[in-house]
C-alpha cells in the first residue's frame, strides 16, 4: 500500500492531472457548464478559490 508520503504524492499527482483536464474543459465550456466545473474544482482541492480566480470562473 505504501507509506503515507507515497499516498500523499499519489493524491497530489492525481489532483494535478484532474485539474489539467478540468482546465481544458473550462476553456471551451458554456457559462452553465463553467458553474458545474467550478463546483467540481471546489470538491477536488482545498485551495480552490484561488484557482477559480486565476481560471476566470466563479
């Protein structure tokens, strides 16, 4: 299963990959889709509000 540090790194890498996919989807999304993506980002990561500002989402 791995040490706590390895699990932490695995979670971090997965979050980074998922954020990349969500960023690409947000560029092409309509306004209603952007709200859904913003909600998903809020669930995904604790620093979501800063990320949403830089991405131009609410």
